[in-house]
C-alpha cells in the first residue's frame, strides 16, 4: 500500500516536473523512495516553525534580555502571592500548590529556593515549629514602591487599554484575556475587580448576554487623538495630545517599519529590494475597520504587522508572551499562523525560544540587551533583579523539538491574577550561563534565507 501511494505521488510530480521521469523500470519504487529520502528534509523544514530555526539564527543580546526577565519572574510571582495576604505572610507549605508556576518540581524544596533570595524573603518559625514565609523590610518597601508607581501612571495605562479596545473589531475584549497583559501594561493586581471600573468615561465592564458568563471590557467613547499609531506620531514628531481631536481619521498608511538586524546578520544586501518593496506597500491603520480585508492577502498580513507593532509599543518592556497574543486573533483580525508572521519579519520582531513560552520583542526598542527607553516600572524591576543575587550552574541552552506552530485554541488557563505571571526557567538557569553558552557565539553568521520569503510578492501584487 505504501509503495502504491508513492507511485501515485510520483505520477503527480511527473505532470508538473519535467526533471522527474516516470518509467516502467522494475526499480521504480526504489528510485522513488531514494528520491523522496533525499528531499524529505527539505520538505519537512520548509515551514517557518520555531523549531526549524537553526541555533545560529538567535540574537545573543535579546536572549540575554529574555534570561534576565525569567530570573526575576519567579521572585515577582512570590511577591504577588504575599501581597494578597493580609499580613503579607503565608504558611510555607501553602506554596506547594504553586510549584508549577515557579517551575520547581519535586524533590526540590521550596524552602531552598526562598533561602536563595535572603534580601527579599525570609522564613519564620512559630511556637509550634511551623515554617512561615514572608518578605523582609526591604521587600515590603519595594512592594509599596511598585504600587505607588502603578498608581502614578495609571492614566497612561488606561490610554493603552482604551487604544487596545479601539483596535478590536467590535470595540470590546474579554476581561480575562486582557488580564493576561496586566503586568505588561502596568495594571494593578486588582485590575479585574476594581481598576476596570475606574474609568467609566473610557470603558465599561459588561456581559454580552445571559448565556455568556464572561465579562467584557467595552469602549465607551472614541478618541480620535488616540487613533494615531506610534509610528505616525514619530513621523509627525508630535504627541497624541498635540493632535486636533477632530482632525484625524484612521485609513491607509505607507510608513516604513523600523528595522534592526544584529551585526552578525550578513548578506542582507541581497534582499534589500524585496524589503524595500514591502516597506513601501500601503496598509490599513490598526485603528481602521479591517473586516473587509481578505485573509492571506498582502494587505492583510502587513496590517497584522502594524497591529503587532502598535500593541508591543504599548507594553512596558516592548515584549509579550506569544501565546497570549494568539487569543486575540479574531478580535484584532490577525492571521491564524501568527507565529509564522512574527518569524518572517525578523528585522521588526524577534522571537525568543527560551523557557516554557516564547516571547516576542520589538527589536527597535532594544540596544543590545537593554531597553533604550526605560520607564519607572522597568527601573523598579531592575532594582528587584539587583537584590536577587543568585547565580546557578551554567547550563546549555536547548530549543524545543516538538512544538508545532505555537498556535493555541481559545481555551485559557486559570485566569486568576496570580497565574498571569508565567514562570519560564528552571532554577539553575542564569544570565552567567547564558553569556558563555557556546550556542550563542557573537561571531556566528546568521542565515537570511527564511526572512526573504516575507518580502516576496505574489503574482497579484
């Protein structure tokens, strides 16, 4: 049966491939099988899946940035657990339920992990010898500082949430979906219960119908000055507050996206014309109605790039977890294969494969491994990182070998606020290990073949 299928396949190839000659040779099946074996690798690696990228296509500096974020994520998660407790103290054994979030499988002891961060956490024994977990005075001061920063900048966060709603098709988004971006947007821990009700002039919490138990955040008023993309504002050299409220209507744009390739990304000049053609192609503003665009068309894909660029511009670290993004494909009129889009446009975005979830960076926002413009919350997080002081054993970086397109269905994980921070690394991962990893040598030449396809025009263009 297998041989018969291969013969049929060969006949199909013969119709369109003059180099493939089908004859009556008794060795036909052997020849076909040998031919298939030689070309199977090419067929299997033709997709743009993350696992198909070679190790030499990594950007060393942004991998370091990913690692720095991962190291702090466990500590920030535990700090948020304590913030929810009345006295910011909890039984140590109660942390056992959060092993998955901090990626600390048994037989590793949570107490050992806590003791590695003595400047922020400490353990107490009560008169019965039971261990309790809490924060040091320095840790409590940092919690208060973060709450103060979030409160001082909540108006800007409200603007970004409003603009997020303005980009959506129906001008409303599920509240539990937005909650995934709570830290990325600088929203408080009570985002769903209290904060979402603080700006009734901008948005409101609703339920669409009695059969749908989900809560939605719906746009209340359209602000024309916020319907201007970050690229437009840079091109006009103005801020949103300087734009006439009635003077702007979102429509077609032709602004190029900033491109930033690593210094070891050679042979870019070979594809400069195709990149230039992509950059000059007009596209629909992320704030314009995109329901009429045909999925898979050049216009559709370029608008999706613009939406991703705008959304990443809103975030504190110009970075997002990729599987959170896939939850908004329908609401933002995005392609099903969103990961492929991000991988194709390598000069605009960079996808890091480290950790249990992939992260996408806005490349223009980084110089090396550092953000160019650091807001107060980024500086606060760096202060936390400086107090962790833990450096584990060096470890080789491995990539996934069994991931598909990293596309997920619309089922969400537990939407409690504490699970919105994802623990990505193992306890032993450190920046020190990353910087000396043999897989990330700075002098590796990076291939550009995959990127070329993003700028190729179809016959219809």
